[in-house]
C-alpha cells in the first residue's frame, strides 16, 4: 500500500479542476453534479470555488446503483444513497464529478440517469484520478491526476468528509492477494 497524494496535493488538484471548469464555456447555466460516493464531496469543493465566478451554479448528486450494467440489481438497499437533482437539467452545462475514473461504466450510468431527467445542453466530466483501463469510450474533460495502474490494482480516494483525511492510496494487486 502506498500513499500517492496527500491533502495538499488534493487541494491543489481541486483548485486546478475548478479553474478548468471556470475557464470553459460560460454561456450556459452550470450545474456541478457529484457521483456517489466520492464524487459528492469533491463536487461540493468544486462548487465552493466555482461559485466565485458562477454564483448561480446548481448542485446535485446522483446515485447510479439502479443504472449500473455490471452489478446486481437491488432496487434500493444498503449503500443506496439516492439521487438529489432539484433543478431542470434541460439546456444546462452539467459537470459530473467522480473521484476515480476507471472503466467508464459508472460515468455511463450517471449520464443515462441525467438523460432520463431531461436533455442537458452539455455534459462534461471532472475526475480527481484517471487510472485508465477504459471499457467504454469515455474520457474526462478535467483531470486532477493520471495514475498508471494495472487493472487488478486498487486506488482508494480518502476524503476528509467521509474518512477524516485526504489521501489517494494505491494498493498493488500483489499486496491485495496476500490478505
């Protein structure tokens, strides 16, 4: 197990992500939407920075459990966080936020859910970590860190709001097997 990034690194990455979002298309109404679980606190952090120049930016949360194509289908159960989008997504610029971009399946599920709610003008993606190994043709518009991994490695993002500290931890596959 190895800590790749600490609190200062993550803070700088969030600032850079926010700057990228701010510099991009400013003609559309903006919504920052976090994907449960890790994307939600990151989205809140981004929103706090983005609201300096976009004071009317909206905030939302999506829980993709019911939209996943690679998991069982419990209708609502433990771990289900719920979706909270209290604005009309039609004609909006939506920035989806997730902690780790890996296969692309979580992002696809989030996009499917947003499209069920309306037709955004534009959907962008911000990811703190891009670890590669896509199974779908999805890429982030804004990336904090790109981390080279093996498909069987594990990346864990710890966030102050969830675990009490900010860190990005890599556990190589060979260490995971020992347990």
